[in-house]
């Protein structure tokens, strides 16, 4: 798996799990599925950071998202 793709998928999974966590907390349930999703997202992000240590910063993340999206365009 490409490290850019791992970073993008990890960030997207982390962002999408936030509503699930909030829903579980407000309904007084344990957020099991959300916690697993956050762990997977964190693992993907850590994998990407270990593969390319100096590649990612807040300024370069939009470029990474665009390059991953461009890879999937025909």
C-alpha cells in the first residue's frame, strides 16, 4: 500500500468515526466499533509516517489528498 494512500484513508476514517463516537456517548453506549475504527485509522497514519518520515506536514496534506485523488481518476 502506498504511504500517501494510507495517510488519506487513515485521516478519512478518523474523521468519519467522530459522529459515531458522539452518537454512542450521547446514547450512553460504549463506542466499540468507533474505537476499532480509530485504532485502524491510527495504524494507517502511523504506517504512513514511518514509511516517509519527513513527507507529511499540515501544509502538504492538501497536496497528498489531491495526488491520491488523481491516481484514481482515469
